[in-house]
C-alpha cells in the first residue's frame, strides 16, 4: 500500500518558519497501528490522518511518533489549510471530529482557526511548594526568574499545559530543560507539556513570546503549539489583565535552529468571562512524498 504524505508548515510568518506537520488524506482504510507506524516514519511532532465523519465535516486523528494525541493545533491548521487549497472545504465555518468530541473550524482567507474550550486553571505550584521546586529544577530555572506574582499554573482549554511566566526574553531563551524530569511531571499532572513565556516579543503589538517542551509525547521542543497558545492567551487576559480579545503569540524564535512562528488567538467572552476561543494562523505546503506500507 502506498500512502501519500504532505508536509505542511503551520503558523508560518510571512510564508516562512512555522511548525511542520504530516497530513494524510483519505485515511479511512488505515488502522491505528498503521497510523502510528506512519507517524513514526514521518518523524514530525504530529501527523494528522483525515477520514470521513458522520458527525462533522472531517474526522481527524493525530499521532506523534510514539502515541496518539487527542488534539493538535498546528496539525489542524495544516490540514484545513491543505483542504482549502485543494478545494475540499470552502471559506467560512467547518468542523472536525476527534477522539475527544467535535470542534468548530473557521477558514478566513488563507488562515484556519480551531475551537478550544473555556479555560480551567489549577494553581499547582501554590498548592504544594515542592511542585514549584520540581518545575524550576526541571527547567533549569531559579525562582528569581519568575515574573513577580506569577507561579507556574496548569491551564486547560481542551488539553493541559503548565504555563511558566518569566521576567524577560533572556530568561526564556536560557531555559535548559531536563526532559526526563519534565516527562515525569507531565505524567503526574496529565499534561501535554510546559509552555514557558515572557511578554517580550520580537515584533510590536504581540502579546508574548514562548517555548514549548513536551517529552511525554516525544517532543523535545516544538516551534508552534496552537493548543498551548490558547491557554496562554487566556492566562494573559485573565491573570495579566490584557484587555484585548485578539492576541498574537510568537514561538520558535528562541529554539535551535529557530523557526519563527505566529499564532493568532481570538477570545470569545460571555459576561466578561472567556467562553471559548479560536486559535489559528497561516500554513504552507512544504513537501509531498509516498511511503510504502
């Protein structure tokens, strides 16, 4: 069996950078074991498999090289951008079925946005001072580098991350993660990973610059993470007091080698509380090839 693979960089900025995802269309005949094997051979942080759905426009399943994952922001943006370019979905509202339920998708021009749910916060470091020491040690940080008044916090909008607010870009750049320790903490708190950020950005008008580490899913560092940018936008609005409901998050600038990425998040409010959000951006097809099973 021949399987067609498209490599699509999501959250590109001016057509460059971004985070590559594998996309396999018309994957209905593939088993879960075959999908995992394909994702391992593709070797990217996530590969999306698209098949028919009875409840949404498309069914999407996401696999890292080591396991299945419920949602993936950059692979969703990559997939719907590709479907739009192929004429298989039109501008406006669409939807995806996932193993965790259905989510809305919005296509606007050459950008795709995915729905995330209202934020849930857990003050993990405030609950137990030992957790603060564990998180800082696993990231190679000291308490003085934390943004004053902000302890590491678990935030979930569909998938969970621990957000770590630091004073400046130099502190974010200087993070030296102990991946084994981060993996153990990720298992303990049921996380995708750790999103370390500051409000310093390379371009004016943006809300934060971030790095993401997810060794539990076989990802040492990722250049753009839509499912983490959503929680961060909520945190910036709710905890740092950013009044705007449209926030731009930079990622990938500080990793080696850099892959600058831009994630746009639109918050929806009801009674001054976040009810849901849409996170997305632009994507570009980078490569196409076949694998033999």
